[in-house]
């Protein structure tokens, strides 16, 4: 059975996962929920959601709106990791599962430790299922409810790989920004340290 396409897509997805997992090393709760600007979408208790249609199965949710706001809100590391986990798990259901999925299926993780665990569980399951697939199966069409038309399964897998690289890069930048912000605060606190430029009101 031909597996060239399976191996290529698996390599792309695996590389994205390894890079993201490396950048997630040492992630703590403060970073996980850090809001770099006012009005961020984040992981919150359902009663404290800052969006009209938050996603999540139980008490904890990540902010969401069925109609994408313009401009789109800045999102936190926790939000991006839960969104990415939701993407991977949802596509798994239609590519490798029975094709049924509740809209609010994900148990959203309120802490970094739980977030890393649930992410690892779902991306690991997706990659394992792909490794057992064949090129012939990847050419078959599948119906994804939120896509405008049927698509070959390989294209859906490729989309998942793109999402992993895309959101992984965003998470890496947020970690860099958080570290720089903390370093700046420490510098300001030291005598003779950094002082931000003054601006007129």
C-alpha cells in the first residue's frame, strides 16, 4: 500500500508538534492566562466569559463568537492552545471517527499543566491515526460540516498541519513577549534601570 503522502503529511504535522511542544516547555499558569492587551479572549469560567458564545463542555470555556469580530480580539496562550486542541479533536472525529461531534465537546483546561496534558492527548491520537492510514484512503472525500463542500481527506489533514504551525508560531511569539515584559518590569525596578519613553497626554 502506497504511503508516500501519509509520511509527508505525518512529517509536517509531527514537526509542527515537536516545535510547539519545545516552545511550551516550562509554561506556567501566569503565562497560560496572560493578557497582553485589554479585551483579550481567554480561558475563563463560563459565568465570566467575555464573548457571546464561549466554547467548552463544563464550567471552564474559551471565548468564542459564531460571527468573527472585526478586528479579531487578541487571544492568550491558553486560548490558542485550547482552540488548537478543539481543531485537532474535531477534525479527528470526521477523519478517523464516526463523523459525529457535539459542538461543546471539549473539557477546557484552566491551568497550564492540564492544558498541556489535553493538547498532548489529542494531537497524539490524531498523529497515531494518521500513521495507520494509506494514501488511497487520503484520496477519499469527506464532508466537514463547516466546510463549503466535500474535500479529499489529505486536504483536511494538511489543514490541520497548517493550524498547528500557525498557532504554534503565535504561542511562541506570546511567550517571547511575556518574557520581554517581565524583563522590562525587572529593569524598571532596579536603580538606573530602563525607563519607558514619556509621552504627552
